[in-house]
């Protein structure tokens, strides 16, 4: 099974009134027949058997889980980890034989104190810390099978609370604003006329005041993440090129502008993570067949690559900006590397890491 993307959904080619189901599909290209959640790791939305790979991370078995040339498992592993602080929340299916059942876990960034936070037979994924590290926002279909709604819970896994209750259950990619007052996420909402395309929404942390802030009826937007000052959001969209690129916009949806573009090469850039100091790390196929991680500034300049293999997808910054945690494609592994990509260590099995702010 490939641990590819979990954050985000692709929904295309839908006609109104068609049976819709949410699946968990992997693969490196748009594919038909993603009905089975057991096909792969990545939850996504499928309509009449059509769903599109969200990651491009693919089922690349050849490179999926092998330590990259960036020095994973090197002799400095213990040293690098031992100095790290904070907690990382992530997803894994390590404790279940049911491939449709992912659970949330937390682990100290130094590798200690692994804790399982959820125990149920449903998908739990896309976790992100609240800015104070006391709560986790995440996605689950625990109330209605294949119906993905946004929840919060305490950092120890208690007090789970459902925030959204939508007709189609296509919510994904929640992210908490730095001031704690808003949660951004992706959804098709409840409007049938917008069924086939995703927008970025924001809401209060209690689920009230839901607003569609992108309103692009002919393009998808996914994976919103907040700028450090909370004034902007970075996200993915295919609104101009048909391929996913990294965009930023004001927190009210105005001034949408594209930061990445690879000309006519049809390469994609996804999974942005924004760090104080205005650097954004993202995953892209701009130079390679597989994804790699790149860092750029918030103007889209000074792009440089920091990985060279492993098909990395989701990433997050350490609280002090010196490290990046990221998950690999393939069978699912979370690595931590120095921000310059020079040192890499394996942290644990899993995907979709989020580091306490
Ligand atoms: Ca679960
Ligand atoms: Ca849209």
C-alpha cells in the first residue's frame, strides 16, 4: 500500500445527481475505478469511479520508502533527534489491519513518547495543531462512512468535536490560523452547482461562520496554510494552468496570485507549508519525475531544492525553523531534516506530520 497524499481531494468530471463516493486512492496519474479504500492511502473524492491523484506521489515502489541520499539513518541520527523539542502529530495504520482505518498519533520530535490518539474503525487524518498546541484539528469519517468532516480534539485525543456537517462530506485539509480564531479548509460545500470543484473555506473554531473565500467555480483549491502573521493563506490551485501550483491570497480571499509555474512543462507544485520569515516549503515535480521538496520565499523567488529522492509530500517546519519534518511516498515514513537538506533522519512510520507551533 502506498502512503501517498492524504490531505486533499480531487473531484472532477462529476455531473449533478451522480452517485458520489469518497475513496482512498493512490496512483501517480488520474485513474478510473478508485472505488476501494484499500487501493491506496490517500483519501479523495471519487465520482463515478473517476478520481485524480492528489499527490503524484504515486505508488512508486522503487523509491517510496528507501532512505534518500540526503543521508537518512546516518550516524548522526541520534544527535539530530535528541535536540529537538515539540510534538509531532501524524497519521498511521500501524495498529490496524484495516487499510481504511488510519489513526492519529503524537510523538515527541526527539522520537520519544509515541501516543495513539484515536481508536476507531474510521479514517482519521489531516491533523494540524492549534497555535497553542492544546488542540488538534483533523478530518474523520467516524460519523458517516466515507463522509469526511472536520473535527477538533484535545492534544491527548479526548473531547473530539465535529465542526462541519455537510451534504457531501468532502471537507479536508484543515489548518488553524496563528491567532486561533479561524480554521481554513477545502470543500465543495453544499452547493450542487459547485459540485465538481473545491474551494477554500474558513470558519470559526466552533464551526460557525463558514465562508467560501476563493469562489472559483471552474478550478480546484486545496490545502490552505496560514502565513505566520495570519494575514495570508498559501494554497494549491489549478485555476490558470490546469496543473496544481502554489498560490497565496489575503485571508479574505482577495489578491489571489500564483507563486509557482513551470511553463509548459506540466509539472505540479503542492503541499505548501509556511514558516515565519516568509519561507514556504512545498513538494514539486518541477525538476524530477518524482516529487521533491523545495523552499521559496513568499514572493515565489529563491526556489531551491532540499531533497533528492523518496517522493516527499507533506512537510512542516520545526518551531525554530531549523528543521523540516516530512512524509515520504511509498509505504509511509516521516523524516526530519535540517532545513538545508544536509542531514536527514527517520523519525517514525507514518505520514502527514504537523509540528507544534
Ligand atoms: Ca481511525
Ligand atoms: Ca474553486
